[in-house]
């Protein structure tokens, strides 16, 4: 009988391209529908679609159908990462990504990225390992060449509230119906949702009203502001009409500007809440513990916001304090790692922040994932897991250090996204 553990050890050393090639070979050897479903998320088939993602369309459906440049490479990367996982975990992630909606797709993609990060750091992985004193199991254990567990790793995602997501799902058909309206060449619409409703209103009369209004006011919109409020059931939508463009053809998408709904953006608080939830699940681990958090709320928008969110989350809110008429920046004593009585949560050795759940921006400078290394950790992270861009203690200061790009560690191709061949 084959040495199964040796096979697993050998497979864990495969590169993404080697794992993808192995997946194709296995598919050729056991080409049954059931095994093919287990083997890959994206099947090898011809694709011809070139139109963009539609609002409300599931990400898996779009990625699985698009023939635009870069999507073939993305499918290959994801399939390769899945091929590095155990069969049961692979099947579970594939099911979540196919059928769980965008929230589950993003969360599963983040887990895959962290799995690739651990493997790319030189470790084998035990999925969902048992831990002493807890019936719950973290996502991964990183295993070194001697077979010792060098770290436990948990992955979580910050998502919008379910009520907000449900509202957006109800709004999508209304937005898409207006976006598909036929308006004059050289015109475009500005869109703002003024009030969300609970119903699913009839859309054909709404689109007819929008088209007539746009047609009747196209000339006036060239020289003055033209706006109108439309009611559809219990929904209220405000539209602006802009005219005077030089394109001789009617726009294929009527909406040119969509105003996002407002809200308080506090990524450091969301991050801190996620850390507290995950930090309490497994008790006091006897190994380093790394928590990876992916932001699924799209509230991080550049390098500074990423660094600020991470620092504020672990050391406390940034406050302005006046002393002798001079303003000073101080930290509130509400940080995940530093509270009213000094250091706390010392069992959490590090925090890895992924600015979003997708893969496309991982080679852009302003979207780099960042690691925070706990200066008071009970069990410090091993060196191989702290080679990326990171914050760590430098004496009594909190310093940022350049390291390996996350994209290089997880094996993303260079350049990324792939460049269209001309």
C-alpha cells in the first residue's frame, strides 16, 4: 500500500502550475462527472463571453463564464490552489464558492489565499487541527519539516450586515432595469437611491417613464441641470440627466454615475471586533496564533488607510489631546493588544490584514496585505511567517518594515493582472 503521508508531503511542495497540471492529469485518468466536480472549481471548457460583470451577478458565474483577458489565468491560479488542499476541504470550498453567493465566494477565496501563504512560506498544512482544551478547530496548523506544529492560523472576513446585503439584492433589479433603458446618443444618467423599499415593484412602467423623461429633456440637459425623482412601489430613485456628449451611438449602459449610499466607515473597529471574536474561540494555545482578517466591506482604499486601520485596531483609537494649548496625538486605551492595564491578548501572535477579498489588486502598491507582529506575544511567530510587509516593534516604537510581497509568497504570476496580448 502507498505511503499516504509521504504522498501528501510531496503534494504540499508543488507549485501552483505543477498542481494545476496534476489536476489535469488526474482528470484525464478518472474522467467521471462526480470526480471532476470534486477536482476543480472551474472546468476546462470554451468560453466566449466578453461583456463585464452585471450588477447583482454572482462572482462565480462571472468568473466561470468570462473570456476577457486575465480570467483564464485567474481560474488557473484558483484551481491550482485548490489542488494543494485535501480532498474534503477542496470539495467544501468548491461548494461554498459555487453556491454560497458573493459573501461565501470572497471568504473562501481569502481562505485559499492564506492556505497558499502558509505553503509559500515553506510549511505543510493540517486543516482543522484539534487543539487542547477546545472542541472547536482553527482553520489551519502550519507544520514544519520535522512534523512539529509551528503555528495555528484562523481566517475570518468582515462583511456588511445581512440586512444591508438583502437591501442591495432587492435594489439590483431596479438598478439594472434603469441601466438598460434606451436613451439618446450623447446622454448619460446619474443614479441615487433615495429610499429603499421592501417590495419588488413593476419595472417596465418605471423604465418607460425614465426613457420618456430622458428623451423629452435631452436638449435642455445640454445647458442646465435636469433632475427628477421617480417612485416605483415603495422605492424612491433620483436621476440626473447629462447630455451633450460626442458619441454618435446611444449608450449601452444608461447609468454613468451611481452615488453610493452613505454610512460611517470605521474599519479599525470592524477589525477589532473580528479579532475579539476569533481570539476567544480556542483558549490559550501553546503555539503561535495568527489571525488573518479580510475586509469584505470595501472600506479600505489606500496604503495609509490600511496601515491606520491595523494600528488603530491593535493599539487603540487615535485621539487628539490638548496640553498647554498644544495638540498631541495619543492612543485610547481600547486597543486589541493594549488596553487600560497595558498589554493584553498576548496569545494572538500576529494579525494579517487583507485589504479586500479579491485577487486582482494584490500586486498594486497601495493594496498590499500587511502583517502586525505582537511585541508582547506569549509565543512569537516563526520567522518564515513574518517575512512579508509588516509592522513590528523597534525598541519602543512601532515601525513598518518592507518585506516580501504577499503576491510573491502565494505564487501569483508576474505581471498581475495579466497583460492583454496585442
